[in-house]
């Protein structure tokens, strides 16, 4: 259950940051780089994006919560599988 919620929060975070990347990029090259980085390296990319652009606090927090929930759900489900 927590894996699904964490995954959904991560998906929302990624889409939100991709939209922010396209909206706030100065040039086409910068937009493409931010989109690729945000697609591949969330939530670390979200933290860096927020530090550089000073935008995207809410999706950054959602991404961090999503990773925590996903990780906790994954570790608890592995324990059940191994029994």
C-alpha cells in the first residue's frame, strides 16, 4: 500500500518538475537539460532545481515524502516475502 502511495507521489513530483522546467528555462537547451535531469534523478534533481531556481518547494517535498513512503513500504514488504 505504501509503495503505491509513494510511487504516485513520485510520479506527481516528476510531472510537476518537468512542467516547471519547461516554464522556467531561459533557453531551449536549458529546458531540455532540466527535463532530462528531472526525469532521471528525482528527488535529488528536485532539490538541486529548488536550490538553483528558487521554485518548486511543494513538488520537492512531495518527492521526498514519496521516496520515504516507497522505501518504507518496500522494506516492510520484503520482510513479508522472506518469511
